[in-house]
C-alpha cells in the first residue's frame, strides 16, 4: 500500500527516537552480550507474592478494581507511609494506584502543567520527564548536575525559578548517579518554594534502596513540603517485578483530586489480583526493609569487581545503578564507548550523556547491578580485560 502523499504529520516530539535502553538491549541480544544496561533484575520476584496473585485470581478478583485502587492496598500503603515517614494519610483521598511509576509521572505532569508553564528538571534525569512536560505544552528548564559528586547548589538552582515556574521534578535516590538527598537538601528545597505556587513532583521509586546508613528523605517526611507535592513510588522496582507495571502516587487531597481527573481517562484502574496480593505482602515490613541490605551486598560485590579494572567507580548511595568514569581507558564519546563495549567485549552498559538534554559527556557509563552473583562475576571477568 502506498502512503497518501497529502498526509502531513507534524510530530509533537520531533527530537525523540528509540530510547537508548531499547537500543542497548537490542544490541546486547544481537551480540549475545551480558546486559547491565536496562534497569531490571535478572532474578524473579518472591514466590510468596506470586502465590498470592494466583490465590486472588482463583478467588475471582479479576474484574476492574476501583479507579483509585483496591481499598486494602490503599490502607496498607497509608500504614507503611506512617511507619516509615510519620505521614498521616487519608488512604482514600491521598493515594492512587497506577500502571507503573512512569504512568504516575506522566499523569501528574499532564494534570498540572499548562502551555507556557516552566518545569525545572534536574539532569541527568530519567528520560520520560522531558517528553511528558513538552507534550503538556510546558517548557523544560534544566539544572545540570555533574562530576565529581552530582551535588545541587541550591543558590544556583534558585536562579532558575521564575514567575512561570509551575513544577520542579526531583528524583532521590537518583537515577543514574546513585546520589541520595540529605535532610539539608529537602529543607533547602522546602524553603525555596515556600510561599510560591510551585508544585513538586518527587520520583521516589528507589525509596528502599539506600546504602551505608543513608535514610531516604521522602517528601512525606516534611509536612510543609508535602502540601505542594506529588510523590511517586514503584512496586516493580521494590519487588523485582518491573513487568507488572504497578506504582502509586501519593499527594494531598486537592492535588490527588486533579491527578485522578486525568488518571481515570488515561488508565482508569490497574491489575486487580496483583493489588490484593501486594496488600497482603506489604503486611510484613521485612519484605521491603531487607532490600537495602540485599542490594548493598550486590553493590559492594560489583565495586570489588571494578577495583580491579581501569574504571573509576563514582559514589553510589542508592538505587541499583553504579556509574563509573572510563576516561583512563578511552577518550571516545560515551555512546560510542558503550556500543563498543557491547560489540567487542560482550558487556552492555548505558552512556550517561543520554540522560542530559545537552548530551553532556563526562566519560561516564552506568551499570545495573540488580543481577545474580554469577552474572556480576562474569561482568567482572570482562571488565578487567577492558
């Protein structure tokens, strides 16, 4: 069939192509490479959780869940937020179950950002933020983090705020740098947007993955900040089941009401038996509290591997990503270096420049260490040869 030559398509995202994650994973498959690029575990979620899903499917929990989420899961999440962060939440009015964290982020941006609004993004950043802002008609305003420590200078950050600033998007623990916000960071941010009309969208999908005694500084810990915040979480990142695409958004009632106006027409509701299963599984706090120790062991094992290579590991306080400087190995652009690692050495990684709108290249690549011991050991054998 020949296309109609009169059809003119004006892309709303003309600069967007296939994501680097898809590109690198496809390249890894083509060359049978070890894949430490895309952020997902190579091990399964807990058997107990799968058994609970099977139980609820067999019990007939297979029709639409309520739009906001299954009540037992909402109640359990409210109890969890109180236990971890001291937050007093109305489960029915402040928590919405979503089809993964990315949907929650997109819905929050769509619900509040209008044409001409400015949204401050802290880069390197998860790649869905900017397209969502632009699809909503907003204008991204970029604050760049960089080596050696990816710290925010809040005085410099303040210079980006204008009367048109509608939203600030933050992410801690931070992908890809592994940096974790300190209490001072949250207090500085709280002071910065007090008495403004600015909303805060807080991506907290790695909330349970903090190391070396760090504590996750959720916006839920800061009542004044929470009143203007939407906090996004991920069950997939927490329980090694990214394919389930389940997350949630927690926000004050007035913000949740607007969020749900979009959510109900975007997704409406998500998997019923999985929600009931998660409600039961979350009753035992050890099912999520032990994750920090579990992943820190993997991070430490991977750091040992890197010590014997020419890569220079950067500080990783959280997430399941480890970044490393390869400048002692090559002066190639990071995208070319990552592709060559995959093709010539059989190890796929992600170049960090793709997380910047400016494609800032500091000769850093990102590894995912959410892998089994044998995979991390094999990665080490490859890394020492590069």
